[in-house]
């Protein structure tokens, strides 16, 4: 048999993988979320360099196939070698089963997984050893199973990349890594969002069909098992390609440098993007980003906070009148973009209550979310700290006893709680909030009769608000003010909620329905709250945690960070604050309205003070942005800095203060002052966390 035919399992699977990747790129290229047009050169780059990258990634991914195939032989079952090998497998199984193996040091499910794997290997080897007449059939079905697994994983990855793009408009990133950790919520979300049975039935059917054809063209490998010499040649070819791939993949990734982010994302290989996200979930600012001498960084920061020492942000905040210890309810709304609201140009009437409440509140019209994940929004309103590189502080090991909004309220004698309709274990919320002095009220606190509707993310918003009213009624009897932070869940895929509440049925599973039901539930909450004796002595702070989507054709698309925010105090006159501001400024502004006196470490500021200098922070887990003076400055790993001039794209019928879309035009001349200021903010925030200077 010609040597190239010995490579049949590799090149047949490779051809299948390239076909799926090509079709996926076509689908994503024309996907509605891909808000861009492409030149011929950009299109060629996407598909040509993308295919080359796919080739090298497949080489790396086929390492397990190579290991399996080179060990296919008959000679190892000869006496006495077959019995010696079987004895080795049995001894290894006993060692792992003893509970004292090296795998037990890692804990968790790893020892059990290893034990199951070794058990299966031992049983299969014994079957092949003791049943020589059945050896060819057993080997064939094992070979078929391996091919089936590869085909299934290729198809499953293609589907996963599609659904991830459908949700976020990018290939795999840090969010995908996080999703692997919270498999219960993610699998539940998939189960409730998509027609799983038809989808997976089709997946397995297609997998079976493709496995049949690939097997048909590859089975000669096990019918005429390669000789040792042929295996050496095969391994030589594979190892050379493997080593080339290790260099080629990151080199090709460097060509993903278009100004159009969609070009880079479509060109990228999803599996390699996942690997990069996994590797970069912890980013040391001082290792990966452009820095200034420490003293200079704090000197620049003093322009924002003139009274700080130059080593941290500690300063004294003095209220301008007697402190007001009103109750405070902070509601962070899941995935609520500013452009859902009428004032920002949405005429679908999906936020009627918030539209009306905004006219009775202090409305912040020009406020930006710190990030594009719930944990970033929670971090912003709780720690009032710029979004530092890598994972949110909420999910870091060193996340306890931080200087927080809750700690300020506790100093003032408040009861402090975090309320969440789901399981607070998700996204490490329970660990973070309990570690910072908050009492937790989550789904586990609900009695069965308190739950009228729930999905994988938790109870519906109405149930959460009903529970909150009960808790606050009890708290009001303590003769102590309360601060309750409520995190909503209903406006999240699968967008299911109780039927017969709004004019969009919950069965439809539409985002518009999720938005409108969230608004409806909020109205019901205010109707209930207004009847309670504590209502008139309570301030309500309402803000989104992040926008509904982060997809855009630029690195940090401004419209995907603009969120609504209000402070409503019964009986107070409405007002508008049109200053550019960040999510981290909301709570310090509230403390100013309550005239609190306190020692502050917050980077967030009271935007109503005359000395406030407008700016906003927006970030992903690795791109750190500062908006100021109509310029967006972005710090990225490898000490990269980019700046963009912001030019508004007016939307007809929308007032100037509610315009959210901007062209981001690359600047030819660097604004060094803004670069240094951006570095100063992010470097000093990172330093204070690293040096544990942001403790309570």
C-alpha cells in the first residue's frame, strides 16, 4: 500500500474539519451581528489565512489520533508481553483506586476520571488479548469510535462557535473559558434557549453519516496495520508538522491586525482563541502593559484627587450638610443597553416604566459600563474601581475585605445585603459579597411557595422583588437603615418569563420580551414598594450591569457600553446629569447626595461636584479604555497603545445628550497626556490591588 494511504485517517478528518470551518466562516461572514462590510482583500485574508491557521491547529488537535494509531499493533498481544502489559494496567488501576495516587493531590473529579479511563483501557486490552478471534472486529469498532469522536467534536465545536458568535459577535474569548466552569448554568441555558433534542438528534445523525464515509476511506489503516518502519515515517512527518505548527499558529495570529475587528475575529481560529483566553485569564498589568514610573503615575492621579498622598487614593470626603441616612436600594439590571429606551431612539415601547421613571429621577444620560460581563458591573458599583486587566476582582482569590460601597454603609450603621434570584455561587458572587460583609439572599433562601416561575438562571424578577419587599419590611422594623443590592436575572437568554404579563409571550424567548418583562417586573416592584411605610425614606439607584451585546467592528465600540442609570428619591425634583461618567462614579455620587462624611479609597467620584473632570472607563478582560476629551485611548497587552478620535454619528429625532453612536477614527498624532493619564488610572488601580492597599 502506498505510504500516503497510511495517512488517510488524518487527511480525511482534516478535509472534514476544513470544510466545517469554511462553512462556519461563510455563515458568520453574513450573520446579522457581523455589522460590517468587507473589501475583496479583507475577504481573501479572512478565508486564506484562516484556512492556513485551521491546518496548523488541526495538526495540534490530532495529537491524540496520532498517539492512538501508532500503538495499534498485534505484536503487543503476543506472549509474554501481552500479559506483562495487562499486569501493568491492572497495577496502575489498583494504584489509582487506592486513593493515595498523585492524582488525589489535585482533588476534585480528576482521580475518578483517571480511574475510569484506566479501567476502560484495561478492559479493552484484556478483551483484545483473550479474544483473538474477535480482535479485528473489536479493533475496527474502537477505530470507528475514535473517528466518531473526532467528527462529533469538529461538528460540536462548529455549532458552539456559531452560538457563541450569535451571543457575543466574537470567536471564543474569556467568557467561553468561564462558561466551562459554570457548566450547570450554561448547559441549562442551552437546554432552555434552543431546541436541544432536534439539534442534537441532527448533530448525531450527521456525525454518524460523516463517520461512515470517513471510515470507509480510512479503514485500510487497521486492516493492513503499518509496520514499525512505516510508523516511524508517519511519526516523523507528524512530529515535523507538529513543531512547525507550534511556531506557525502564534505567527499567523499576529496577522489578525486589521482595524476592523470583525476581520480579525473571522480570520481567527476559534480553538486557538479559546487557548489564548484560557492562558490569559490572569494578566499582570506590570508585565503586559505599558507603564510609568510609580511616582509619576500617582502624580498624574493627583490631578484627579488633589488630596491623595501619592501612594494610594485615600482622601477625606466631607458632605456639605447634615448626613442623611435614608434606606438605599441598588438595582443592577441584567444586560440593559441604553438603546432599549425611548430617549436613546428606541420606539418599540419595550421600557415604558423606565421611560416614565426617568422623568421623575436624577437621570445620568452619558454613563458607560465598565465592562461587558455581570461581574464587571458588580465590581464597578461595589468597589468603584477601574476594570483592571484579566478576571474581575469578584472572581479572584484575593477578593475579600475590600474597600466597598457596602463597607461605607456598614460604617453608617446600615444593614447590608446582596440579593440575587439565582444561585449566588455562580460567578463567585457569594464568595465575593459574603467576604465583603454582605448578607446573601439568593434562590436558596426562597421557600417553594415563593417561586412562581424560574429558569436555569433563577427565579423570575417578580419573585425576586416579592422576596425583597418581604425582607425590607422585616428590616424596617430593626430601626436601622438598610442597603440592599438587587441583581436581576430575567433579561438573559433564554429570555423565558411568566406568560400573560406583557404583550410578548414568554414562550417566544425573544430579547425584546426579556427587556419588556424586566421593565414590567420593575414597575410591579415600585407599585409594591410605594405602599410600604419605608418607601418615602428610601433612595432607589437603578443601573444596568452591562449592555446586551458587546459585538462591534471596533475594539471597544462605545455604543456597546452606554447604559441607563437613575437615582430616584420619592418627592425629589427630577434632574438630568449630562456629564460623561463611568459606572464606578454612581455610588460615590449617591454618597454625595446623602452628604456622607467618610474616608474614601474609591477611584469613582461624585460627578455633581464642581471639581469633577469628566472621563469614563470601558474595558474587556484585556483591552483597557479611557474616554476623555472626545478621544478613546486603549491599552492592550504587549505594551500596545491605540488612540481614536470620537466623532458622533447623529441619530435623527434623538436629543444630543442621548446620542450614543460614534465613529472611532485612528489618530495619527498621539495625545501623550491622555496616554499617560490612562496608564496612570489603570496602573495605580492594579498596583493598589496587587499591594493590598484597597483593603477595607
